[in-house]
C-alpha cells in the first residue's frame, strides 16, 4: 500500500472518494501535465487523444475535477454518468472495497447532480480529451428520450459522448442492450448526436449471440466506438468479506472477463469499430496486452484505489517504452498486433 492509503482506507469508501475528488478539484491545473509523445498519440473517431490512457466514467461523476485528472497524466477523462434530472442514487452504503482481491463493488445507481449542472461546470479549455457519459433517470417514463436529451446537450461541449446502457444498478437498464429497444435507442441517439462522436458502453455479462447483435447494431447505426466493458454482476472466486455485497464488480477480479469480451467484440466487429477496453487494468503491461488484443484506447478507475494517483502516468510512460521496445512508431500500429 502507498503512503496515503492508511488515511483514506480508514474512511468509508464513498467518503474517501469524495475527499479525493475535492482535493483534485482544488488542485486543478497544478497537478501536472498530460503525458504524451508521438508514439502515444492516437486518433479515434476523429478525436486526437494525447495518450491512450483514459479515466473511466464513475470516478468524476459531476465533472468537478477534470483539470486535476488530466494533471495526473490521463489522456482523456470521461465524466458521468449524468442524467437529465438530478438523482440521489441508491441507499448508502453502496461502495465497497475488496482489499484482498484488489477489487471494488458498487451499487451507486447513477447518483449525480444532473446533466445541466455538470455541463455548466466543465472547462472549455483543457489539456486532454473530455468525454461525457449519459444515462436515463431511474423513474424515467421514456428512457430513450432521456438519452436523446443527454446526447444532444453533452455533444455541444464534449469531445465525445458515451451512451451508458450497461450499468447493473438501475433496474431494467441493461434491457436496452437488445432487440428493438437497442435499435431504437441507437437510431435516436445517433440523430441527436449529429456530427459529435458517439460511443456505446456495454456490459461484460453477455452471451455470444448478444455480442454479435450489439456489434451489428452499433455498426449499422453509426456508433463511433464501443467501450468494453462496464462492471460485472458475476462473481468469480473472491476472498473479501465484501464479496457478498450486491452491485457491479470491478478491479482485478474483472480483468479476465473484460479481456475476453474485448477479444469477442474484436471478432464480432471485424475490426470495423474502434474498441476501448476497461476492466482490471492496473499496469502498463496490462494496458499493452489489451491494445495488442484490439483496443485503441484503455480506461481505468478501480485500480486507482490500490495503485494511487501515479497510475495513469506510470501506465502511459510504460506504454511508451513498450511500444518503442517492439518497434511500433504509434499506438495505432500496435492495435490488434497480438
């Protein structure tokens, strides 16, 4: 454990998270600079990423610390999930560390202060890429309409917008990943996005036929990239007492499933869509393996709990060395090279 862990780990997990966000928000641009190099820079969906290491949605839900996270070295920061109307989310406690497993379970439930409040807060000038992740309110009568609102409004100030239909903590949300509901959602969201890059975040808990269906629908409706994947409701062998908690599992225990889903979607899309890999990435070696398996970008979140604030910089600089070692002039050359 790093030096700051005893203090933060003495706090409730959600309290520690809020303290971290406040500290990064206060530090802002003083945190440092985005890590970049000619090898690390990558263009995905027309967006220039200074490096392929991104902060996954869920960390900075309300867009309070964009400068701070870029200052930690992240090439991109994805804020949210944001819903049209503010909502408190699920009852506390709802965030749990699985220290023995280097994992996290959450059942937050899209807690956020609302779409417009966050968009008003986002910096117009920033050092790296900014993505906005949007979702539907729990009690929405028309969830597709909520996504259309989110996509349209977020597209005006973000470099890309992500449709999140893969959280396990909003009842019925994952039903939007299938059939006519998926087609209707993607068609409406693509229209609302206009020319803004539109990403889709999917769950890891999918059967082969569902993977193929999502891949086809994403291609047919002009989705620009897939984020693979969100947290899992499955439970591999775990040692922590918190393993019995309900919610989505992330961190190290998710890594094997997330890596497999990346390969599955690479096959299902035939390389026609950029893929962004998330789930259990905690080192440059792990990120490099995902890139060689077909990911154009990677995202991290839970590993920050255990590896600390130097993680993004460590992964990015490590990737630069690995790419140089293997003779790749750019990240793009390494994508799918395995």
